C-alpha cells in the first residue's frame, strides 16, 4: 500500500476537480429551457447536450483507469483537467446546438480521463481500514455535486445567461490544476497492455443502444434511414455489448475489464447498485425542472432553489455517513438510503399537478438529500475495500463506468418516456409544440404536461429500488477481509492484492 505522509491535502486537491466534472453532469438540466430558446431547438435535441457528455464520459472510463496505472494517475488527471477546462470554454462559445453537443462530448472525454484517477489515488494512499472517511468525502462530493449542479446552474442562467454554466469552469479548472500539481503525489506506475478491440466493441455497442433508446420516440420506433430501424439499432447495440463481454472472458492478454474482479460479491453488487444511482440522479432532474419552469412558470434560479433542502441534508450528513461505514455494515446504510430515495421520488411524482402548493415540494426534496447521503460513501467504500495497487485503476475505471452507463441510460430512457407520456397526455398535435416550448405553457396545456412529467418520475423511483436490493445483498466487510487474508496468506501475496480466482 503506497501510503503517503499527508494524504488528505492530495485528496482535497482531487476533490475540487471531481466536484467540477460531476456538477457538469447535472447543471445543464436546469438550463435546458433557456438553451432551447437561445439556440432555437427542441427537447429531444437539448437532451443530447447531456447525453453526449455522459456518453463520451462513460465509454473511455474502462481504459482511462488503465492509462492512469501505466503513466501515473497524477499525469492523466492533469491532462484530463486541461481538456475539460478548454472544452468548457468551447461550450460557452457555441452558437448552435450541434456545436454545443460536440463541445460537450469533448468535455466528457476530459472528465473520463480525470475521474478514475481520483478514486485510484484514494485506494492507493489510504489503507483499507482508514479509507472510510476518505471515501466518505469522495462520496459526499459526488452526491453534493450532482445535487448542487442544478442550483448553481439556475443562479448562473438567470444572472448571466446559459453560457456561464460552462464559463464558470475555466477559473475553477485553473485553480484545480495548480493545486493538483502541488499536492497530489506521483505514484508508482504499473505496465499495462490495452485492449483496443474491447474499446471498439464497448463504444459501438453503447452508442447504438443509447441512440436507439433516446431517438426511438422521434422516429415512432420505426425506420431511421434505409434499412436501419430503431429496434434494429437497439438489438445491434446489445449484441455488440454481449460480444464485448465474451471477448473479455476469452482474451488471454490483459482484458479491458478484468472479469475476475466480479467474482468478489461486494464489488459486483456495488457496481450494480451505483448503476441504478447514476440512472436515477440523471433521469429525475429532467422532468422535474421541465415541470417547475414550463408548468409553474418558475425561473431557473427559483426552480433550482427547490433543491436546496436536498443539497443541505446531503452535504451535512455525508461526512458522518463516511465515518459510520467503517463501524457499521454498509449494506444497512445504503439500503435505507435507496428506499428513502424511492419514497421521495414517488412523493414528488404524486405532487406534480398544475396547482399543487409549491412549498410542498420542499419536503420530498429534503428527504432526497437524507437518502443521497446514505448511498454514495457506503457504495464506494464497499467497491474499493479490497482493491490492490495493480487493480486500483481498473477497479476504479469499472466502478465509474457503471455509474456513468447508468447515467447515459437514464438520460436516454427518460427522454423516450417523456416523449411517450407527452404524446399520451397532451391534446392532439399539442405535444410537439410543448416539446419546443421555453416559457410557461398556456394554461390549457399545463395539466396534461404536469401529468406527463409526474408519470415520468416513476421510472427513476422504480430503478433506484433495484439498487436497494443490491445493497441488501452485500456481504459483511470483515468476512470479505477474512477471505482475502486467507487467500493472500496462501499465495504469499501482499494483503492488498485482489485474488484472481
């Protein structure tokens, strides 16, 4: 274990950059109506601003963790931070929806270079029994950033314009770069081979699947062009992803995803659970902010302030949860968090009518913050508890990839569901007009639009319950430690190494 004398300054330096890239996963949701107005586009196109970022973020994560192992996590982090910061400037300067989507994809690539390095450094500089508070901070950063994003976005959009949700990253990125250069240690590197076929299969498969799901409603789930159909694209995406998994199993070199890691029960379950969390956090934001702004006529700042109870509870409670998971079985904490999150989302869904008293939404918002604080740290601690130095990059890459894949699928699925529910609940011919609206809807359209958004909120609530089931199945941490100690003792390996059984 490559412990360092002062690991916390290094962690704080990394957390600043990590916070910035996660804020950008959700900050666009509150700005969508203004981007639609400013760039003269519609709901489906503007959702691609988020999906392009998430897709470009998710796909490279499997290999960027390995790049960190090979060339040093500090070096990869600094390169990614530079790409992200410059792409943020490009996003703010974009004059068309196509240019903005392209810039967001480059921004996502920068985020993909950075994220695994933050988790890998924590895994390598903190001993397993000291990692709970560190992962608590990492988890709190993830939770708070994904909740604070809409609040910050609302203030910036109303005060300065939608472009500033991207421009604000430039000074933050410069400060984060200086801090990382000074405080993050240069760790020992490990040589790796790179599975290019695995990268190709996973990238093509994920893009086909996401494009098919998100664009399905636009093409009435039929033909896109020539012989290409929506369902054909989705099925082809699933086939490519299945081939990717098969290739990972038979690859005799160094596969992109070391499948032996999934033989560890808690690693597998934590990855499944964080996928549902990524899905839910991304999917819940879109219908909620469309409701606040298009049905209730709230400004971006006003709608973002509805998330303040969520951010406050999550931020205050998360550090305590980080300490708690070192002494309490994480599965109980995470399970409670997942269930409370589902209750909060269903509660919110039930309130989404055209005339509900707006203050009532603050109650499930607060419950959502309490729920979120109990999820991030237990999952990240459980996933990384027994990763050794050689596995840190791959393990962190896999964990962050599954979270981002959940986010990508959440964005695509909620886009498809919103389109379907608008078509079902709005008057004939009105759903297309509503999907391109940027101000408050006419009164006769508000009830149907509110119902469609409320129904859409049920999807993330159901998905997050699956995460609760995964968390409830976690094995006791001490029992897993004993298995590792027995295996490593028999093999004469360092206790931090992950068994390859």
